[in-house]
C-alpha cells in the first residue's frame, strides 16, 4: 500500500491505478476502466469501492451488487519482489525446504505475516518452523511495537553461509574449494 500511495501522491489516480491490473486505467471525471472487455459501463457512485492488495502476482475484480465492489491487485514493494536468494539444496535437505526457506529469509528481521507472504506457506506452518528454529538457537525474536520480529542468530548465519559455500565451516576450516 505504501508503494501505491507513493504513486498516487506523485502522479495522481492515473499513476496509482494504471498498473493495478491489465486494461485498468483512470479515465478522469470520476471514471475508472477496470478491464479491456466490452461490457457496458457500471455506476458505482454512492457505494463502496475497495482496493485490496494480495501477494499473488495477478489480481481480479469482484462485485457484490449493489453495494460492494473491490479491485484486488498484486502487491508492489519489498514483499512482492521476485528476486530472492535461493535456498541451498543441502540446507533444504538438512532442515526441510519450508524451514530452510524461513531461515534464509531471516537475514533481516521479519514478522510472521511477512514470512507467510514471502513463502506462500500457511501461518501455522511458518509458526511451527519458527518454533523449531527458536528451540534450536537458530532464530531469536524481539518485539517492535505491536509486532514480533524474528531474525537469525550468529550460529544460523554461519550455517547459511556454509551452505552457500562461503565462510567458515563448523570446525573453522574454509568451505571454499582450494
């Protein structure tokens, strides 16, 4: 929402709404085109039009006539960025792919909500992975306002670096080829 709000403040409704979904564009004069289909116009003035961000890479439009309409759009910004460090295969085999994914994402503090959005795993699964990582001393947590943020410990950093082939192994020897 922050990324979209920034676009709204810099370029107005045309900039904010133009990339929400294919075919959507601001027509001006309180008119919004939501797709490129040849449907007759629909008046929604006096009703609620909601904009809801989601983590999938595509959005949709929904209507519960005559009072509720929504444009569901893909997130932009840090949680939506597709380029992530891949989970090393050996770390996935050691911890399980889901848990290893959570551990690699904890390079910076993240909430469970952020981890659910980034991994696509269910909240219960992420919670279980975090519990195991906390119990193993590979993660720690701290409160930041209303959120609890989780992050990797120094031991986890060594483990992740070793799996990437960088940094010292557990016995102090380099894992880089000689």
